[in-house]
C-alpha cells in the first residue's frame, strides 16, 4: 500500500496527459545555451501567458527556443521571434531552418 499497509487499496484513474514534450527536449536538438529550459517549464510559462491565436511572441533570451517551440505547439498560428547570441560553430548559419 501507499503507507505500508497491505490491507488498503487505492483506486486511481488517468484523467489527462500533459503535452508531448519529447519533440522539443534539449537532448534531441542543437542548443546554443548550456542550461536549456525544461520543456515542461516552457509549456507552463506559455499557459500562464495565455497564448492565443494571432499573438506575437518575442523572446529576447531565446537560448534553446523552448518557449517559442512550446508556444507554436499550443497555438500554431502565432508569430514568434527569438534572439540569442551564438558563437561561430554552434549554429549552422548556412541553413538556420535545419539547425
């Protein structure tokens, strides 16, 4: 049991699942920052901001772009801009979309 008692049972049911964050996990893509934001934190911040269709989002310290990617997964029609300083060799400047 949960408290060490074997005579009591807990009945539980899955009510909902959270966002599928594996697609934006920092270990699946190139990150400019050494301390990328956790995808769940990014989704939480987007939910707190109440992102709606048509919103414009500016992330002046984009880093791993987790917030921008989470926002685009919540509301695909948003417009977003991320700004980050990147050293040469960290970003594929010839194909930024691929990167």
